C-alpha cells in the first residue's frame, strides 16, 4: 500500500505509537493529523464515527509535543489516538447513545471518567462512535445514523451495540476504542470484526458520565487490535471512582508487566452443554484456541440457559423503567425495534424481574464454585460469523433463529454475573470470529495473559481487512 | 437444591398441563362458534394486558405497534417462565447489592 498521510500509523499499535512518541521519533500532532485524515478518507465506508473532535485532539497533541520538548513526564499512552462509543460523555457534545431523542440534550459539561483517565495517561480522544440505539442491540445497525459496516466485508454487520467501536478498530482508524457491554455489546462486535475486546469484572471500571442501559448489568471496556494494547488501555482506566456507585473500591491491579507469563500453570476448560455450538466456524475457532492452550476437558455452567433468560428479563424490565418518560413523550422518535421491546418490558410483571435477580445470586454462587477447579473457561463469543446487514435470521447448525436476539446467546450468561472476559479474534477465512476467555471475578490478568499467549502462538490475531 | 428444583418443576408441569387443558377446552368452545368469531390464539390474553398496562402507565400505543409489542411481551413471559419455574430459597438476596 502506498503510504499517504492517511495510512501513516494506520496499523501501528498503541504500544508502538507511544514508544515512537516517547523516543522522539513521532510527534503527537503528526499522529493526530494522520488519524483525522484517515477518518475523513475511510470512514465514509465504515460509518463508524458520529463526531470527530479534531480541534480538541490537535490542541491536546500540541500540548503533548510541548510537554515532551520541556522534558515533562509522559504517560504510558502518550500520543495514542482513541475514540469512544457515543454513550460516553464528551465535553461540549450531546451524548447521543445512538438515539435521535438525545440530540436535543444539552452538551455534556465534563468528559466521562474513563476518557479523563485515558487522557491523564496521554491518550488523545479523536471522536465519538456509532452504536445501536440506547445500546439495545446486537447488530450494529442504527436507523438514525445508518449501520456501521464490517471492515472485512462492508455488506456485513459489525455486531453491536458497540458497532462503531468494532469497525473503527478493525478498520485501522484508531488503535483502540471504548465500548459498553450489558449483554455482549463489546464481545459481539469484537467477534464479528475480528478484534480483541475486554469486558472487565462488573464494578471494575467506572461508568461515571456514560448513558446507562441496564444498571444491574452495564459494563464498560476497551477494544483493540492486540492483547497488549487492550491491557495498556485497561491498566490506565482502573481505579475506584465514587461517581459510579457500582465501581469497586479496590486497589489498581496492573496487568501489563504480567502479560508475558503465558499459560503455564493455568487450568483451562471448555464450556460444554449450552455452549456447544453447532456452527462449523464457531466450533473450529473454539477448537483451535482449546488445542493451543491444552484445554482438553469440558465443564458445564449450571443452568446457563436460565441465566440467559434471566438476563433477558432483567434487561427488558430495567431498560423499560429507564425509558418510561421518553416513551410517554416521544415514542415515535425511537427505532421501532427498540421502542416495541421497551414498551413490552414496561408491561412485564415486576415479580419476574425480581425473581431473575434472585436467580442471579444463585447462579453466581454455583458458577464461582467451578473456579476452584479451573482458572479459565473457553466459550464461543457468537454463534456465527458476521451476518449480512439487514439479515433477519441465522442458521446455527440445523436451527434457524432470529439474528437480533441471538447474537448474544453465548455472552449473556457470562455478563449476567459480571465475570471478566477477553474475546480473542480467530482469523478464519473469509471472516474472523471470536472466542471468550472467561475467568473468576477480578482475574482479568489471567484472561489477558491467555489472550497474549494465543497471539504469540499465532492462533489469535486481528486480521487486516482488504480496505 | 437439584431435588427441590425437580420437585418444583414437576409441580409446574402439572400446572401448565392444566392450563393447556383449559386452553383446549376454550378452543373447543370457540371452534363451535367459529363462524361468528375467529378462534383465539394462546397469546390472546396479552391483548387486555397490553391495553391495561398502557393505560396504567400512561403510554400511548399506536395500534400499528401492537403486534410487535405482543410478540416481545410474549417472549419476555416465555423466558420469564423459565426463571419462574426454578426453585430458589426464600432467603436468597437479589443480585444487586446496595451499600448505604
């Protein structure tokens, strides 16, 4: 590929950009100018950005160049561009959360907590990313902004709801991005777009100043093209935040220095039963990862199907409660597919939602027992590779099922109890697909180590799309 | 726990069988009047629920949305039944923890 301003640093990792900047081989302004040029040139194909914060990014880059020239200390992500799903508050912009309605909101007066933390580490925000309306989505489609497009095949879905995050990272626009994950919204686009994604333990990363979806299940986290970049972003965002009542008061547990420890000594099993997918590509991906990690035993997550059902019920009821006022005032301004699910959720008996929350406690207790015998569990991330945009049904083995509800089939029973998960991309042809590495609460380090080990073995990789 | 769940599950099965019989009986009755009124589907009980809920919550539901709301409500209830028919001890705390 002929190098132009737009392709400069296109496939550089965050670690490489930060290294070049720290060593004086690259200026932050040059990196940001290249990133903005790339977004302008290539995003019309991907439709991943809904706002580009060019002026802010260039000012920030100049400040970093000045800081380096003055010999001031630089953060571990100094000079690295990143973008965020448009449910994160960005000062001076309304927080869309993928909706038409929120366009009438006043601009945010302060950045989301995680943007502040990443910028404190030297990273530079370049914009906001497309997403499914109010995060109630697994497809990456949005009737207001148009669908985000999968860089590996522009006719195909990115997965959602963090579809713009998946497309921007897989398409080389930014080395990493932030998404949110309530039922699978980081892991599904990571799988379909072929990038690494981390859904941390519930309560690990602050959700302060993000637009909520289902408070009981909402997580936020990064997507990146390497496990190391995922780790660098994750480490920079850790730490208690009193502005998010769910954020745990735990010491920061950095992982970057542990990444090279590999899989040695770790006990790894493959999720059986409910998670045994009959799709050939999904099976092949799990088998490859299991073989590379020496995982030769199956383990059953008890009542996983019920866990998914309970997550579904809680999602329906809590999200409906969040949107009641808007449903009364502006029901016609919603995507009909989102509106009708929210209305149905408002009409569902509250007793079921409370029972689902009680089942959540039971299920967590039972699943945590499994981690006495294993350190990590492997499971498919999605039941298939990326479907076509607009596709309504998918075939999984011999079973035909609706796309919209079932892309999260394997992610919902995990986020339901807040377990940390890293999705690793397996570069199958013609389309990649992800595998979940699930660990005990607060053991993101184990999942990230395994992801890095798989990358070094060549089993996991974010494939470069033919753009 | 497993034994209790199974016992409860059997009980539920019995209940749902009774429900099925009632529906079938109702179905027979409506078949005999089929020329006057169309046969009711098993989810027709959702129609008054949707109307009453919309009224109680002050939600204006366009008639064109009714079919989709009904489908989604039916799905929630079907999946909710899967949760409901699992026995959980009374003293189980719900998932979220509130710290005062």
